[in-house]
C-alpha cells in the first residue's frame, strides 16, 4: 500500500508532446518534476494487490497555515457521509492563515422533512461535516464555511 504521484515511464499513442507555442512549459510541467518519467499531475494510491486508485489532482492544493491539503482528500471524506451526494472544496484568501477553505455540497435527494426526521438541518449537517473532517484528516482541515447547494459548477469535462 503506497500513495504518490502518478508517473508513466514509457510513451504511448496519443501522448502530448508539447504545448502549442510553449514547449519549455511542457517540459517543466510534465518531464522535469520526475526526470525520466511523464508526470500526469494526478495523485494515486496503489494497493498491496497492485490496483491503482486515482486520488485527485496534485495541483489542487490549499495551503492553510503552512499545511498543504488536497481538495480531493477533503471531498472524499465528505462524500462518504450518507446525506451528501457530491461536494467541492475551494480555497480563498485569508488574512491570518494564508488560505481558508470553503465547502459546498449537494445533499442526497432528501426532502427537508426527511432530513429533520433524521435530526439534520442544514446547520447541524454542516457542523457534522466539519467534525467528520476534523476527525478523519485534522482540525486545521475543517472548512471555515459550509454551504448547501442545489448545483455544483462543472467544467466541460465534468
């Protein structure tokens, strides 16, 4: 069991070979970080059986009071909560910590009445998620703001 950066040792068909009008940037981004390997930019976990699980982009890092924290790491913890369908974590400038963290999440298809039946309001669910992140990762990883939303922004690739 090991985690790290996903790097590929051999070329493959369809592989990018440059960035248009900026070959130096291509070399610095993909070939310089791990000489002799193509750096994909993704983090990966390999099980003892040899299976690979992508853990998220390594460039999606928030620096909170000197602690580097991947957004995918926090999202993974939040998404395991029974009331959460999907989540997104973003950083924002913070005067004291350098960067702060905001969590937006899409609740499971649960009506407000059903949420109340299970003892959840938006406020209690937000507090529960902050506590979950504090326990599973660290206290500094808990978001400053938690927002319930009905839609998360998507890139063209999803």
